[in-house]
C-alpha cells in the first residue's frame, strides 16, 4: 500500500512496505490555525540491547488490525487534546536497513504543549497496542526483537 495523505480527513494512518514520506507528512500536518507541528520518526539503528552490529530489521504486522488501531490512537488523542489539527501515524513493514525510517508520528496543534503531549501519547500507545513485530539481524545472528511489547487495547 502506498502512503498517500487523505484529502478529506485530518487523520492519516497507514502501513506500507514503501519508504515513509517524511517531508510530505510534515507538509500535510501544517495548518494555518496551528502554530506547532511535532514530528517523531523512529529510525533503524545499528544496535539493540545485547545485539551489536544490527544490519537490518524486518517488520511484520497483522495487517488487517493496523489501520483500525492507528485510527483508534488518533481518535483517543483527539479526545484528550481537542485542539489538534492533523495527526499522522505511519509505519513501515518489510526489510529495512540502518538509517531507514520505520515509524512516523506528526501532530499539529495551535500550541507546542498540546502537540508534544499528543505526539508522545501517539508513539507510546502505538508501540504497545499495534500488532507490529520486528525481527533483527545483527553480527551474532537474527531473532525477534527483545523489546517487543505486548499488544493491548487503547486505554481511555
């Protein structure tokens, strides 16, 4: 699936094997009434705990559940911070190399406090509620990531 911003919605959620369009997501999140856009990107790093020399990650997902759960996270953020402008929650799947962007959260709001708080809520909730798993390849072998989180429902 290609990650294309919606035309008639202020929430952009998606999962794709294509690179995440970071610049396009930031530009999409900007709104005339919003003075703040907070961007978080997660990138593949060259190590993991106890696993030096990581060369690639492979993300797998329960694809049918990802978009609804991302949508639920955006909806919950809007309940908590009613002033939000736009919310983007995008994740990549498949094989990624060191330096590739694996996840993006972009949130716009009239002021920075709400944008920062909502973005933090979105990435933290995504990590524990969306069924996406990573398999790491490093100098000593390959296996599922040690920091995998249990999949929970979005807390209200």
